[in-house]
């Protein structure tokens, strides 16, 4: 299932948008280096909103609570205290709009 996030034109570099898919799932979509990355907006350590984290080194987001870093492309943790990955989602850019593809089972 596709969720529309925002138009490309209205989305500055190094910024984030969020999508509320359900009560249990919010997705953070980051624009970095002209690309878009979608991750579950919940740190795997203690559930902090990664959308409030800092984008670092053009590839990662730093959790706002305890500083774990996650790879934007894969969701893998790159530093403690997180040890588990965060789920990622495919991003589609079509006709100037950004969409996230969410499996039916999660939508
Ligand atoms: S909640 Fe993210 S590192 Fe602790």
C-alpha cells in the first residue's frame, strides 16, 4: 500500500517528514543528499522518535535520546546502546511526489 508523504519541491535537503500509518506505526522519511529514506519512527532501544534525531555524515540518523546511530538506508544500528535494526520501507518518487510503500500487513 502506498502512502503519499509530500511533494519533492516542498521538501528541503536534510529534513524529515512523518507519516502516521496506524496507531502502531509511524514512519520517518528523511531527505539526504537528494535521496529519500524511510524508517520506522521508533528507535529500537527505547522507542524514541528518530524523526527528532540529528542527521549525521549524510548517511545516518542519531537517536535524540541516547545517541545510537542508524544507517538510513538499511536501518542497521551503527552504535550502542541500540543493537537491533529499525525497519525500513521502500520510497518511490513519482510525478514530483514522494510515497512510501507499506506492506498490507502493517497498514
Ligand atoms: S531510545 Fe534511542 S538510543 Fe535509546
